[in-house]
């Protein structure tokens, strides 16, 4: 049996654990274990802050902090089959009976860890050993229940089928049944122990139970007739502390002397299984499956609002894209708290089209559209259902973003130079498999200079054959080449100051609707002249 101490990180990989049952199973998250770096070392991608994915991951993992899951959400998959592997598991876990049995196992593992945490607070050796026995009992029964429940549910995914095969081999192996037999024998032996405690003056005597009568029921019956309705209770609550007091510890010591054999075997059990009860693969599954469960719980909170999620069709060669009813998942979560539903949007690219240029009025949903585009592709690269009714997406190697930032007064280089450096760094690492998102760059310079610089960068992105969303106030970029597609954020025709937050396929109009905003807030020249002396 694979050795692992109780405090070992549940996320540590177990090489060779697939030797029981299904030879190929090593991870419920990765079809090819060892292909990707350890998630514990994965740092947050630089695009997360711009795309608000840091908010999404924080919300998804909030209820599972003990598992340290964030690194898994930072590690995107690079092969379509790796994504398909997770899609299969996720579809299995969307079935109630499958999710319930995995949740029950996770709860057993959590209870086991709570027992070990309590053990650290216990100083009576025999009591500590008893808690260890209970913890291993909870774990092993959890494994048996999971194996049985998975078998009844008949998983369809490669991941859960592989796990089931491994578990069946594990519970049928020599070590696991021997451990279960040891536990059950000890529990039966301890259940037979009967003893009496006699209080004599300031001391007490412990001896074997020898058939003495138990008068507790008779005493209770005798004094019941003196009970007076709902009289005020003066009873004091006695706290049930885990740690024994010195009297209880001494009684336990005397009992162990009266019945030495079960206590000797308990000590033997602890020595035998202290570092050998929990295979690393079981601990790894317990941690990794939380990634699926946490994300499913997160999107289940949004579905009642009428928002849809789908399993996207993915390719790492075909760059034609399609999304129906997509939305910014971070914004949707924020609005859901106010019982407001986020506006959904569509997009599509076909043939040689690579760049979506979005123009239109400020505060019209352009940046939200860009975030949605990036979020969709990152979530898709994690193997998760994405926001939308239908989606065909590209599997990128990287998502590179440049969003407008306020000028840093301590940075003597100036905002334009800072923008140019950031763009240079993006283009330096971008490839034909990258997704680039530019959000209103070069706003600190003149229109002429911004247009010149933007055209140079656009040529570079098109030459790379990278996919791109470009939010801009330079309307002529929308018709830059055959690779560009123009989209616009829309306003209510009757009231141009009111935004619809819909971004649709349309030629750039060249209008920013600034006058309608000035009129709305009484900031036109006529308004100002009338109010200023």
C-alpha cells in the first residue's frame, strides 16, 4: 500500500498509482499526467486582472479554500483531447446521482481530516489512538461507498471509469481488506468492554463489570413524579470537550490495564497504518475533483437567471469562431446579487477573418465584450462549460491583453512609452495560437499618432495570424483589411444617451454620441453658458 502521512498535501501526484485496476488512470483532471506542471506552482496569468478572471476564480474557490485550487484555474490545457477528457467528467458530474456519490466521498475525507486536526489537540495517548482508528475507519468506509456508488451510476467518462477500475482493484487487494478487518475486529472488541467505577471518598476504583444492576432507569422513573411542568430550569450545560480531563484519562488507563489485549492491538494498528492507510492517488482525486464540483456549483447559481452554459466545440487549427448568447461571467455574478441579468452578445468569424474591431460610444459594453471574448477562451481551455447557448472556439496557447491603465506618476517614462513597451512585450511572445485583446490603447497621444501606431501593430497581429479583439476609437481600423470584422456597441435610436449594451456586426459609424451624453448631463456649451456668469 502506498505510504502517505496524514498531513501530506492532498494534491501531490502519485506516479505509478495506476497499477491497481485501470493501468492508465492517474488523474481525474489530466488525461496525460505529468504533461502539465504542478498546479500548486502555477502563477496567475497576466490577463486575469484585465479579464476579471481573478474575481471569477476567487468566487469559484471561496468555499473550498482548504484544497488550494486556484492553481488549477491558472493552468490552461493545450490539446483538444485533454479538454475532451474534462468535458466527459464534467458531463458525468452533472448527473445528480454521480455528483452525490462524489460529494459524499468528499465529505468523508473532510471528516477524516477534521479527526486528524482534533488529534493534534489530544495529549492522552490511548485517546489519540482511538481517534486515529475512527479517522481511518471513516476514510475506508468512504472508499467502499464511493466504489459501490460509482459502480451503480455507471460512469461514461474515461476519467471516472478509470477511477472506478482502480478503486475496484484497490479494495480487492490484499492490503485494504486486511486493514478493514483489523478495524472491524478492534471495534467489536472495544464494544464488548464493560466496566464499573466506584467512588470511595475522594478516590475511585475501576473494575470489570460483574453483572451489577443498572439502576439509572429506576431512579429516573422514581423521581419523574416530582417533575413540575415548565418550571424554570437551573441545570448547567456541561460542555463536551474532546480532550479528556485528568480523571477521565486515569479511568481510561485503568480500563486498559483490565483489558490489555484490545489496547495492545490498537497500538499495533496505529504503528502499522500511521503512514500507510491513504494512497496518494485517493488523496489526489479528493483534491482534483473539487475543481469540477466548485465550478458546477458556481454556474448552477447563474442558471436560474436564464443564463445558459454550453460545452464548446474546440480546435487548435480552425480559427473560425461562433458564440451565441455569450456573456461576461464576472459581471453576471455581480449583477445577480442585485437580481439583474447581464446582457448577452453574439460574435462570429469565418474563413480568413481574424480580428474583431469594436467601436461605438463610451459606456456601451465594448470592454465587457472584450472581457467576454477572453473569458470564453480561457474557460474553454480549462475544459469547462462556457457562458453561452452555443460556442465554437479556438484553443489558444496564451491570452495576451492590453487594457487601459491610469498613468503612474512615479513612472518617468510617460504613458505613451509605457503603452508601447506593453504592446512590444505582447507581440514579442505572441504566436499564431495566441489570442490578443487590445482595449483602447494610445489614448494619451494625438489621433494621427494613435492611428499610425495602431496600423503598425494591426499589421503585425495579422501577419502572426493571431485571433484578436480590438476596442478602439479609431473607426478606420474596422475596415483595415479582409481579416478585420467591424462590430459596434449600440444605443437606443430614440435616445442615443441610453445604451443597449448590445454589440452587433455593423460598419463603424464614426459617431461617439458625445453630444447626447453632454445633453443628458447638461454639459453642452449652451447649458454651460446659461449656468456660468
